[in-house]
C-alpha cells in the first residue's frame, strides 16, 4: 500500500478531552510529531492492536473488529468537520509513549497521513516529551 499523503488538521478543531477534567494545572496542550510518537509507542504492550510488528500502522482491513469500528467512528468524526477531542499522551513504565484517551482518533489521524497532532500531556512529562514537541522548549 502507498504511504498516505501528509494532511493537516486545523488546530482550532481540537478541544479539551473530558478525561483531563479541565485541569490546566496538570495537563498542557502541545503539538507532537506523529511519526516520533508512533516510533516510541511501538514499545507499548497495546501497540499490537494497531501496529504491525515492524511498527507500521495496520490497514483498516487488518484491524480486529473492535479497533476497526473505533477507526471507522473516528474517520466519521474527522470527515464531519466538527471538533476533535485532543488525545491524552503520557510516558509509560517502559519509558515509551503511551496513548490514553483518544487513542483511536490519534491513530486514525496518523493512518490518514496527519504529521502533527495537538494533544494533552501531563506537565510533569514535559521534559520526556521534548523531542516529540513542536514549538515548545
């Protein structure tokens, strides 16, 4: 399969994820490089649901039914043009990126070729995310 073209989602479409509880004291909003996040997330115990062993995203037809339905739903939300809840990222016990709430949206956007996605990360993980962030020192 041909690699997807890089597309861009207007950052104004992203809204706070309800799972952050409206806690700007704990979470920060940041733009991340999708390819770098996926490279790190490959080390997650859960990455096999969406990634092939080589780290490439599975095509929709390769996904198990649950993930296929989640991707289908995320694609509908993206096409509808409305707001998109920012995915929530963190650093796991293996020092790799973990994708929490909004994993389906993050991975669907990645599969569609989006190179930069706006997310929430815990402020305490800012230093760990430094190499993934765009426009943040």
